[in-house]
């Protein structure tokens, strides 16, 4: 009686273990790939509560979300054959959820352990991504890399997408590329700073030249205005006009009761035309 109770208890525990090992939960944003006796089922299991054969079937939970791969302390050569001191880049990719089982079969053991799920084809994207980074850096001079970060990012994303599509069309998507650090050799950094300063100095000189040119234009315009004004005045100073002005001055002299007046020395060709009646009256 006691033995049968023990066996019954063991059977119950075993049955509970079998029951609980038959059910598993897949988190949102993940899919599962089932493998039974060495054979991978190519239909992915969606998120939620799912069932599998106990003991015989194992479920691999993969992430179908955006995955980040960090490349740290890279030292590629630029187009001018100068090596970077440090380059840190993150590449973000996603695998089509409906193709994860296929990648598991095609690229066996290429996945990596993530925080909460396996990362599909991680090693494949890492290897191809590293090669593309080195290739894209060689297209830009070291002194230009700082100002061409966008070009470098876009080049890496586009070229890596092309390479992955050649291998597996429609499976991988490169969602974005982030450059976290880009440090050239210290001597190159000094050259960059010198080049930037020279560029700023050149821009300042250009502004000074433009200001000087404008000042010169103003002076020329002012001189032209003065010359034109003098020409107008000179053209208006006819002998008749000057004679008239002289006569007016003499009239004022005649009315000031013998006050002092200065007569210009240079009065050639000028005659004093005066009202003789006024002179006799005086």
C-alpha cells in the first residue's frame, strides 16, 4: 500500500513535469522556432502561449525586433592611407519574423544570446558589417571624415543592405547606423583644427575684402558726385553771371557809407558797370 502510494506520487509528479514542459510562453516581439529530434520546423511560432511535444521538442525563442550590433575600437584606414585612432559604430538590423526559421537552418549556430531572446543571424550581420565599415572608410580622406559623418553612415547602411540582399533577398533590413565615436590620429586632429582655423580666417578675410570693396564703391560714388557738382557749378559761372554778381557787390558798397570793401585782384576782363545817377547823387 505504501509502495503503491509512492509510485502514484512519482507518476503524478512526472505527469505534472510533462504537462508543464509541454507549454511555453513567447513574449511580444519574439517568435519561436521548434526543433524536434534534430529537425527544425520552418513555421515560426507566434507570441503567446504555445504547446510542444514534451522532452522531444525544444523551442528556441528569437527576437524579431530591431537588434543592435556594436563595433568598438576599430582602426580602419581612410582614403589617404592614414589610420583612425578609434571608430565606434552601431548597426541596427531586423530579420523578417517569417524567415527566422530559415536563417536558423541556413546559418547554423550564427545566432547569439541576447538579454531576453536569441539574436538571429547575428554573426552573419557582424561579419558583413565589419567588412563594409572598413570599405566605406577608405572612400573618404581622414581630414574629411568629421565633416562627412552622414555620408559614412549612409554608405555603410546602403552597402551592407546590398550585400545581405545578395545572400538572402528580403530577409534582412538595416534600419539605421550610428557613429558613436570617430577619432583620428592626434597629429591628424591637430591638422584638422589648423585647417578649420585657416578656413575661418579665409572667410573673415573674404568679408574684409567685400567691406573694402563696398567702401571703395562709396568713395568713388562720393568723388563722382563732387566732380559732377563742380562741373555743374563751373558750367554755370559764365562771364555774364560773374559780372552780375560783381555789380551787386558794388551796389552794396555804395550803400554802406564808405565802409571798407576788398576788391579781388584778379578782375581782368571785368568792368564795373554802375548806375551813374546813383554815383552823382552820392
